[in-house]
C-alpha cells in the first residue's frame, strides 16, 4: 500500500506579498492573530449551524456543544485553536487558504505605496484574516474536515508562510478545523494562560459561542494533567445584552468581527424593537469604504440572525443597495429558523424590519451630520456617492436622503463637498427662486464652465456636479423643499427677474443689433445647432452651448450619447464680447463661416464634451490665426 501522498503547492504571488507586508507592518499589534483565528472559527460554526438547517446530508451531524477551544503547549511551543464548525474540503482549503479570493484584491495591491506606515493602514482596510497567524508563527498546521464528508476526507495543510504550502490527506474523526501555530523563537510570551485569556477577553468577548481554555494548573495540583476546560469569554450575543453593559470598546471589537475590518467604525446604532414584530438592530457605519464597494458583486454587510442564531448574509433583502456599506446584525424573533432566501423575499416581517432599519440608519446619519460634522465629512467622502443612489432608488425616503447630500458649490472652500441643500437654500439671494446646478462630465470641467459667468457676476451660488452618479441624482431630484433644481446650462437664462432696468435694456438692445449676425451664424452652422441667440449669461467668454430640451431629457441624452453634448444644442453668443463685435463687421462669408465653426467647437470643449472633428477645428483655427497675422503685418 502506498503511504498517503503529500503534495506541495506554491502560494499565489499576492499571498507571498501580503504575508511579507503583514509580518512587517503589524508587528506592533501581534496579538490580533488570535482574534482573527477565533473570528474564523466563529464564522465556521455559524455556517455549520445554518448548513445543518438547510442541507439534508448534515441532518445526522450533532449541533450540541458548538465551541471553540484554545490550548497551548509550553514544551512544544505551540498554540492550538480548534472549532467544530463547518470545516473545509480539500478544494476549499486550496481556494480559501493559499489564494486570496477576495474581490478587490487587485485594487488593494495597486493601492500599496511601499510606505510601511501607509500600507499598514491599507492592510487593515483590506482585512487581515488567517495569514495574520504568521506574525507570531513560523509554521502553521491546519487540519480540517468538512461536515458531511467521511473521516478519510480530512486534509492537513502546512506552511512556513514563505513561498509554498503542503497538502496531505488525513483521517479525521470529527468535523471542523484545528490550527496549530508553531511560535517563532521570540514569541514565548504567548505561552501563558493569563496572556491568552486577556487577549481573548479583549477581542473576542462578544463572540456568542463559548471559547474554552484549560484551567491554569495550580502549584498544589502539581501533576502534569491539564486542568478542566473553562469558558473564557462571556459567550452571549453582544446585541442581546443591555446597552448599559456594553462599552464602546466592546462595540468596536464586535464591529471588527462582523465587518472583517481592522479600523474602528465611525458610528453605530443599537436598538431593540418591540412592536408588531420583535427584533434587534446593531448596525455600524464603517470609517473606510471597502475595496469592493463599487463592484457588482459587492457584499452587503448585514447578517441576519433568528433568535441569536446566524442565518445568512444579506443579499439585498435587509438593506437596500444604497446602504450596502452598513455592517452589523439584525436579529428577529419572528422568523422561522429554517427561513430560506425565497421566504425572505416575500416576508412581511422582513419588509417591516427593513423599512424601519433604513429609517434608523438615515436618522443615524442625520444625527452624525448635526453632532459630529467632521465624522460626517469622512462618511461623505467614503460613501457619499453610494448614498446618492438612494435618491433614485428609494422614493419613500427621498426627502430625508436629499437632506443628507453634500455638494461642492461655487462658494465651497477648495473642492470640498461642504454644502447641503438646506445650506444652499439658506444662502439664496433675494428674488432667487431656483436652486442652480451645473452638470459637467468632470468636477474640473464644472468649475471652469462659461455657464457660471453670469452667476459669478451676480454672486449667485451654483452647485457643481461632475461625478458619474450625478446624472442619475439630478434626474431623480426635480425639487427640494418646493424649490426647483435648474441647470445653468439649459434653456434661456432665467435670471431676468434679477436684472435691473439698465441691464434689461442693454441686453434687449444688443439682441436687436445682432439680429443679422445671428442669422448668418445660423446659416453657417446648419444642423450642428438647433438655434443661435444672444445671451446675457456670459461675461468673459464669447460663446457657449446650452441645451434646449428640458433638464431630464438633456441628462438622459448625455448619458446615451456619451459625447457630453446635449441632443438639441443652442449656440449662445455674448454681445459684449470684442470677438463677437468684430464678427458682426466681417464681410467675407467664408471667413464668417470659419469663425462660426471655431466658436462652436470652443463652446463644445468648454462644456467638457468632445468635438466631432478635432483636426478640422485645428485647421480652421490655424487658418484664421494666419490671416490675422498677415493682416497685422500689412
Ligand atoms: P475572511 O475571514 O475575511 O474570509 P480569512 O483570511 O480570515 O478571511 O479566512 C479565509 C477563509 O478561510 C475564510 O473565508 C474561510 O472560508 C476559510 N477559513 C478560515 N478559517 C476557517 C475555519 N476555522 N473553518 C472553516 N473555514 C475557515
Ligand atoms: Mg477571517
């Protein structure tokens, strides 16, 4: 008979890089390895409990004494952590330990700077996980067997955390996973009962499963038999405890466990509801956006529990998409333990929990904005663009979400999004009826748009929108507190009400004077534009393009066409501008036509849009410059 074969595999290149980074950057916080390994054990038991409810093959598996054990051996210099959770098959070991399957891995590695301090923060955002065991161990042995498989399907994984690992089939009577950490030379401190207990209590007290450790052998006992196992942590679900007994540190550690995050959360809410339905919410807003926030497969972060038993991760039933960054636990007393996704989708209990959870989160954000504006600014920077989706997605809460929005405006300090719609309305000028915004393909294009000229001159604030999501946002937000949102690049400039008599007369006069030029430009431009007209919206630019269609259509058209150009562009010219005055005196129709096209192309460019024939534009412009140069020389 041949002996069971051991095979060697090399780590994915990223794993090697990650390990190296971790060992060097988390050196000052080594003890977190225990939190990570216990957190995985707890997840594995949660998953076992749920699998037993749903997978018929697991019906015979016992779900009694689900627990995590921590032991150490001074002579062998090892720490052993074991659980009777779901365990892993050989394939699962290969997929989960040895590769990094997490979405966002590529982004993570691209974000690395080489600066150890910065990278240490990044690694925290990415989540440290299993590999953190190599901070204290120079060899890790993991033995596991998936629940439901035969005893002969056990597998042993071992690695020194450098370049490769070995896999070997083993006999394993019990399901679950055992991890043996062979400590590095200098890590003997951890071979100490008191030390390990302290770490467990510090980081894992909130774990709802018992974590057992052998009792310290007393000197009097004197023998070499290990003492009886005792529960080290409180082993009760944190969210089920009275708030008064939970410290800020408890909440933070619990957050790190559920969110797989390394940093403290920004804020949290904890409330027990007892109305038609009974449920508890413990929800957190992270301080940093996860790497997969914008990926289609981005994980939702709320874990559904029924009477303290983990049931499943949310896939959109508990939190809407625009709140996908919320992490935490919802525990219902009314759902059946064997609830399936299908039942969740059509459950009245879930509907009711969801709508109250959403309201509570929005309320939490509102309070944060009022009481801790600095934290809210962080929140907005990380998650603002996600929250914007809510304006379109959640009609029933639209007004509350709108109040949470923050914008950069022409009055903002630098480029910060520091203005709420309420701030804007509070600063509106006398006689101003609308909320003005400028939608451009990028924030930079928005800031330098000629459409802002008249508003700058009159001191009227304009909201600058330049993010991809802003198109959707503005389409779904026609008004705020009875004030219409109006694009400054759309329709005839409607600042009429705010002009004084002199200005009105001047612009009417200019209009009549330039009737001829307007007609000639129209002929020259043909169907490039739907109209040409004079405007009072410009002060320093000769011309600009505005959209003739209503806002919504313009936004849709832009999105569809992708060129950034409205589907019904109107060329507006500035009667005060020297170039326009000069054109009015132009007698050569060919030259007038060249000028018309140059003005048009310039205006398209300042819109932040693309011009159709850049080469033709450059050629025309150069021809005109040449003629001007020749005229000068004559
Ligand atoms: P994360 O916990 O964030 O997924 P980890 O690096 O901590 O990342 O763990 C990687 C994966 O390894 C886990 O997602 C899980 O699939 C598997 N794993 C780790 N520890 C255990 C365990 N004790 N039992 C079963 N699976 C485990
Ligand atoms: Mg983990």
